[in-house]
C-alpha cells in the first residue's frame, strides 16, 4: 500500500488521505462498514478515507483458494508462485492485498473529485489503478489474479 502511494504520487502527483486499519478478528466488527461487519477479511473502503484490512488469514480468504489438483499445470505454477507458503500451505493474502489496493483506488477518485457517472466506471478506474501499479511491480501476482478469475468459480 505504501509502495502504491509513492508510485502514484510520482505518477499523478496526488495522494489521498488514508487511514489503514489492519484488524484482528476481535476488532473487525467495531471498525468495518455495517454491510461487512460479519465478513472478516473482506478489504473495503469504509468512507473514502478509512480502509479496513484483515491482519491474518481467515475462512473468507480460504474460500477463494482454487482446487489445485483441478487446475491446468501452467495455472498451478502461477498459483504456487503467488499463493503457496514456504510450509506448503496456501494463502490468498496476496490476492486480498490487491483487493485492498483496489479499495484505495476509490479514495483517489473520491478525494480527487473525479466524477464517476456510473458505478462501473469507478470500479473500472480501480481495476486499472491496480493493473497500472502491478504491471510495473508485481507481474506474477497480477497474472495469477487473472488466471484465477478463469478457474475460481469452478470450486463451488
Ligand atoms: Zn471497487
């Protein structure tokens, strides 16, 4: 998040005011937006200044893990590179870090006064915001994010 802030300060000469809450499960419901109080781990922009992010792996993140044995080998390699821990377990934390970055993108549009005429335009801006940052910084994770979008829904 800090790297993204520095990156976009250099790119667009603007940094939104942001207060990042990295929350333990016991603190989540006191800070999270009302609609997400029961969903520990869902990073979100509470009010265009405060961002809520989970401090630890959780059931919500684990629910996004693909079934590794059902993925094509090339995707397994990407998933292993991006989401496999040193102990052989998996964590979707890098994915949710990107989602947190997406949420920070909403602070840019809101605080810079960009008028988004449709909700999807704001979401598209944030998607490009993340892609623009990641393509220069963490290509592997972004590639894996794209690959997972093709296979993630086969889990259910
Ligand atoms: Zn969004």
